């Protein structure tokens, strides 16, 4: 299971998002919306791509596509580690 962690620019009941991220022409509106949604979550929130799929009506394909876009553009990264002979992605 892939865990995704968010980093927020400001604490409180709002989030600040760089204009550069929201105006990045490499990203679809779905990917830009996903950035906004993930950054709005508490900083200690750990979740998976499968959980994200349950939070929006877009479905698995749209979420996975947006995550690939974000990874290709450098907004999302995955790290792999070994635990007890199995690989874990964070």
C-alpha cells in the first residue's frame, strides 16, 4: 500500500498553496485539485492512493493519473524501503 504524506505551508483552518503549483501548465486540473486537497489535510495525516479514490467521485484511473502527473512534475515522490523481505513504498 502506498502511503502519502502532506506538508502544509501554514497551520490552521486554511492552506497556502504556491501560485506556481496551481498555474503549472504541465498539470491537469485534476492534478492541481489533488495538490490542493492533499495540502488541506492535517500534516500528520497518512493515507493511501486507495483512500484518495474514496474521497472523490473521479475514481481510481483519474487519481492514479493525477499522481503520475504530480510525480513527473516533481510535486510527489515515492521512496521504497525493505521491511521483513517485502518492499514498502512511502
